[in-house]
């Protein structure tokens, strides 16, 4: 899937390449990407996704194109084809969610955002990568997601109902392809009330298009909610500020934070 | 919410712990012990059930590292670990149960020396050197843990808050993952990323965090970590023991030559709460796919890895269902304070 947004982002990424080469640590190997730009690679030759990433898109506010609202900046949308193919009944529920979003969005309780929402939520996350796994640490709620790249399959038991789904990945060329399934129905896909149930199944495609940009694509299906699978694409940009790091954000503790270590008299 | 989700909750982890599996590991544990002092029996009585199966543990000396290393030169200590003596019921008498526990059901404890020593290894008396006001506060918390009535009497871990330092090291098993210049600890409740050498300075001191800000380096077999920016909100145990937002911790993780055990030895300095610094020692041992998965130390089932391949442990998400369903004594059913 190549979009106009993608091409623009790609050009910007190439433009930033010289600076990136200077800024990258000495231990980071640079190799030729399929797209022609240099990307960091691990010792085993696989693209190195390690780093702290964040979207600049308005996807979390609304996955579909939308004008500005009091609670959301405008956005062109990240859904291929423009709209999410809800079934009629599911669309009615989405609209109800939208109406109640100021109180019903699970993010307001700092609950785990889930997959893929955590990826395009407007707060940084860090990728830590080894040959056998890709660990994604989200600043929001301090959630940790493991993408297993050790050749193992989804668990035989399929009723775990994970918040993040069970993620099994493999490399197709320079693209990390991740199959994610076995979800619960507690997460939303955006603050506009986009939803799913336990039948959610996601296939992600993570690809460095230059040293500092990941093209993140996901195919989302849930036959109970959508009439057909649908695709999203967002770009993720590397945080390159000096000494940038995640700052712990166990935001679900804030409601009782005041009582510890002990109430201030 | 499907009930199957709850298989990952703390309460079920406790309920499903496999005592026979732990007993089976005891023999191998004895073999793993590193040159214990002659007077210290390693075949310890199984005090405290399956969670705490050692009443004594070996000292491990700091020294050189001759074991496996990662590409960046770090000793390779990645994998699964868990403490050997007890959970967080009681900080200074780890196998002594929770004082005032109404569910003790008449169990009587034997002589103190039959149980694991205090986690406080300095001062020598094993007591936390509280200032008078703070000792009174700790006692209030300990009584309130069962009595209830005030929100600060609820142990924050029961609300799914991160276990913090040092409790993370005796709250279920945990995993270490290593990367160039970084070490990631994945605990049952919360995580820590330790930056090695790359960052000299801590976060601004006004940022107070449950897990703090960790800067470390290796000295032979010892990982040395300076922990700043702690908010002091995580309690040390169900005994009400606590620190403040002015606590500073210097940690030493001393790994045994065979890479199968380590001792966590940390000095806590907190002039707001204590009269002097104190040292905490927590023994840990490695768990692997050779062990049977269980609900406390090693929550790692075998991965679906067909075709006669090497067994691999599977690590599932650890989410305290869902930062919303507290557990344990006086837990709340929502994330709102009661």
C-alpha cells in the first residue's frame, strides 16, 4: 500500500538521512534498505527497529478522515479507502460509542490501549529488539507487548483473551510481519469509539523506510463487526532529541496517588 | 469480560501454585548453591510453602565474570528469575506470615531461626531503622491492612500499582532481557529499564516515579545500579513498611559463577523516614524450561513450537486485569479510591 502520505513521509525521511547517520550510535550497523535508503540492522542482518517511536498522525483521535472537533484535531484519516466497513449493527454501536466517548473511552481509565491503538496513540513507545523477540514498551500505562520472532506459533489454547493479543512475527525480506489474535473485547481502536470484539485478528507490517521512519501497516478483521478486512497505514518517527527517554506513566494510579507514601497533613 | 482472562490475575497465580513442582526443584536447588558457609545448611526446611522454599541462602562474592557474554560485553544474565525465600507478606520476617492475619487459622510459627532471615541485612538486628514517627506510621499501616477504613491502608499493589523497589524482586518471578547498553526487567507488576553507562545524569529530580530512574554499569559479575527519582509510594510488604519520595537506592546484583543464582544487595538511604541507611538482601535463582511452569516463580508455559524443536518458554502479557480489578485484602473493584 503506497499512499500520498507515504511518499511524502518517505521523501522527508530521505532528507533527514544525513543527520541520522551522524546521530546514530557507533554500534549501529547501517545497511541498504530495499527502498534505497540506509537503515540500521542487527548483527543477524535483520532491520533494527530499536528506538523510541511516535506517530504524528491524528489516528488515535479518529481513524477516518474528520474535521477538527473540540476534542480532536482534524485528520486525513489512515484507513485505506476512507471508511471502516462496519456491519450496520456494529456501526450503530460505534456511533453510540462516539456519543459517549468523553466518558466511555477506556483510555480515560488508563487501561491498556491494545493493538493496534497503542502504536498510533500520541505518546512515545520504545522498541527493544533481539533475534527471538521484539519488545514494545508503551509509555502510556507502561504496557509491555512482546512480539515473538522465535518461530513459535500462537498458543494451542485460543481463549486467553489478551488485552494486546498474542503476537507472532516473522521477517519477509525487510518487513516484520506480525499475526496478532486472541483478544478480549475491552479495548477501543480510537477515541472516536471504533471497536471490535474477541474475534479481532490483525496482521501488522512494520518496515523501516529510512533510518528514522517506520511505515506501519495493519490489516484488521473481525467478522462479527466488519463486513470485510480493512487496512490502516501510519508513519512512526524516531525520537532523536538528546537524552530522550520514556518517562514512566502508570496513569491508572493517579486516582489514588495522593494517599501514598502517606497522606500529606 | 470472560473469566478465562482471570487466569492471569495475581489471585489465581497464588491459588494455582504447584507445590509438588516446587518441591521437585528443591533437589536441584541444593546443587546450585554456591559454596555456602559451612554452618549454613542448604537443604533448608520448606518453610512458607512453595513460594518460600529456602530458609537459608548462600552468599555470593563480587568478582570477575567468566561466564557467557553478550555481543556488547555484558555478562549474559537474561532469562527468568525469582526470589527463593518468600513473597511480600512480611518484609523483615519473610516466612513469618502477615502479622494479625485473620486467615492464619491457628497456624503456629516455630522458632524464628527456623525461618528465613530478615531481608534487612544491615543493621544486624534485621529491623528497619525507622524514625519514631515513621515506626508509628508503619504500625498503623500494618494494622490497617486488615482493619481497613482508610485509603492509605490499602496496599497499592492491591490496586495493581507497580510493585516498585524492592518489592518487585519478591512479587512473582520476573524476566531479564538485555540489549546493547540496556537491561529490561519485566516484573509481574511493572517494569524497569536500566541504562548502562550511556546516560550519566538522572531525570530531573522533580520527576518522582514508582520504579524510579536507573543508571547502571557492570563490575565483573556485579551489576551496579543507582536508582533515583523514586516516589516512595510502593510499600515494601504487607507489613506496612515504607519509604518516602526522598529515598535513594544503590543496588548490587551479584551473579554466581554458574549464572544460576544471584543476590540482590541494595542500600537504601532515606533521611525522611529512617535514622540511618539500611541494606536489603534478596536471594534469587534462575528458572528455565527445565522447570515446570507454576503460578508464582515461573509463569512461563512451553511455547507452541511443534516439529521436535527445542522447547521455548512462552511469555504472555502481564496486565493486572486491567488496572481496574484490585485484589487481595481490602482491594477495590474499580480504580477509584474507596
